[in-house]
């Protein structure tokens, strides 16, 4: 992408000379140069070449209320002037963190009334791992250390986060996972269901949890962590039989259940949390992303009353971050939650835009490249295949990346996970903008198919 615009070229040179980008091939990015995003409003981004792009990914699943809400900037500015920083380590607190903990408890599932704040989702999951082990130690069962997670789940990129996640390409770099974390198969029927029906496969995948608990011994298992709907793994909506069977298994064995709500939380499914959508009743929920709509970094762990009652007996919890409950982040999160509540954004997702997006997306099922369209709320996935009936892929052709590039070039951000195209637009997307998104997606599918045939 060599630009004629000198300003773009200058920024790309800075990138090449000085910046190491996350999840990127440094050398390849040097040669290609990043697209420079300069500003944004609502659901649209603009790049340094003047292109307007519909952001079908809400940044990275996070910009729930859309771009350009001055109220959040004002909240940050007010808080920075009043109290830009103070720590919470030594028996002090400040108003924004306390008010935010209450505001989150108000919208969290019943009995989930306590929040430990972090700077990110990854740190939320690190906190979870340490808190789970501390909890069982207080209960006199220090051997209950193992956390069961799922292959192709995503739980962040710190050492614990990447270990909890089930991304093999992440594990390969740096001897992960760390000990005490094991993975079971994911409920991804389209790719792994074989000849089973989705319902049969859902039960099979859930039963893997019970088998793993029995194999390890329940006395060694501390917790099971899962995303209600896997996001980064490819918007994997489990078959309807999956969560009910998991809940039966969890009820049978004495282990904690952690819902990683970093993507599903704060309205993505049309409910406040994915745990509300599937009625999951977790002990803990990891949060980040939509908590601040991405305007400022913040994550956390919501913990239920029962777990906190035990932690209260354990003395100091020797864990925390300099930026735990940062006052500016807390003030921004409070304002974000106020907007979500008062503008009834989640109600509108549930009642209007989610059903509309899901209906319009499914119209793409008639496209020759499309093997399945699925989604919940404002999450969607489009599986690209060579053969609809057998679900066979175009092996080795990089179809997802081809499609992603056409999207970029045609003013739509749609992400590719292998040959699965995924979307998660801002929660404020309108029906007209959904029409634009689907029309652009269809155009890019056509272009991808032509490229494959050409
Ligand atoms: C993004 C994500 C994380 C990690 O959050 P960071 O803020 O990037 O550390 C954890 N879990 C899920 C489900 C995520 O999507």
C-alpha cells in the first residue's frame, strides 16, 4: 500500500522505523505500511487517505456506544483535573471507583455484587486464576488448582491469559500453556461436528468437560472458564444443547465457573451479559472492552457474594495493579454505562437492530461461497467454503484474508479468522447502516469468489 499522500508516507515511515504492532509480522508490516486511522464518528472511521470505512468490528469488539461521544471525553477531563490518579492499595479509595463498582453490580446478574478492577481483560483473567487458587486454599483444598479451558478460546495475551486461551499459534511461542491449565474441545459444530447433528455435537462437546474433570480428579480442579460465545475464535455460537449440558455438569461437581464476558458483556448479545442470555449463573465474570467502549483501558473481574464470603476469611489477597480502578478510567466507564442505560441502547439492540442484522446477514446464505451464517445479538459470522454440502474449505487459498482485503478496499471492516468472516459492529449501528454493511459484505463475497475463479 504505497501512498501518494506525503503525510501517510511519513506516518508509515514512523511505523516502520519505531513501532512494534501487536499480533503482527513486523517485517511484513514494514514493507506494506499500516493503514493510518485518523478520526472516527458513530460507526465510521476515516483513514489518512480520506477513505470513509464502516467499522464492522467496533474497533476490537469494544466501541459499544460508537465513536465521538464528547460526554466520555468530558468525564475524563473533569476527573483528570479533580483527581488524576490515586492508588487503592493502602486502605484508600476514591469516588469514581466506588460508584463504578456499584453501577456494575446494578446491571450484573443477581448475586454478583463485587468488582476487582484491572487495566485489561488479560489482567482480569490473571486476577481470576490467582483468586480461584486463593479461594480453594482458604477453603482448605489447595490442590484444586487446575483451570479447565477450551481449545480456540481467547482469554488474553499475558502469560496466564494466553495459557487460558486455547490458541495453539500463541502457545507455540514461549512454552505455553503454563502448568495447571488444560483444554477441552470447543463447541464449533461447523468445523468440527463431522456427521453429528449440531445438537448431538453440543452434548458431546459439553461432555468433554465431565470427562476432563473425572480424568484430573475433581479434587484437583479449581474452575472452568469459557466465553458465552467465543469471539476471537470465530464468533462460535454453541449449539442449543451445549450450555444446558455444561450447567448440569457444573452443578454436579464442586468447581467454580468463570464466564469470560470481555466480548459478550455490556450488551453485545442484546442482554447486559452473555451469562444473562444463556442463564449461566457464573461465580466470576471477566470484563473489559465494552466496559469503557474502548475510550480508555479498563478491565475487571466481577465476583459473586458466595466467593467473596470465602475470600473475606482469607486475609490479604496479594495481588493488584498500579492502575487497578484508575479514577479516570472509572469516570469514563461510569459515563459509558450511563449512556448505555439512559439511551436504552441494549434494549434497542435486543428489540430492533439485532433481529434485523441477523435476518439480513442470513440472506447471504444464498451466496455460493457461504457455508453458514450464524450469530447472536450484534455478533455475526460467515463461513466461506468451497462446497456448501460437505462444508469443505478452499484449502490453502487464504480465502478469509482475500475477503478481508476486499472489505478494507471497499470501505468495510470485517475481520477474518481463518476462512470465517466475523462482525461485531458498534451497538449503536442503525438499520440503514446495517443495510450498508450487508450490501458491502455481499459485494466483497462476489469479489472474493471472482478472485478464486480468476
Ligand atoms: C479481548 C479479550 C480478552 C483480553 O482483553 P485485553 O484487554 O486485550 O487484555 C480476554 N477475553 C476475551 C473473551 C477477549 O475477547
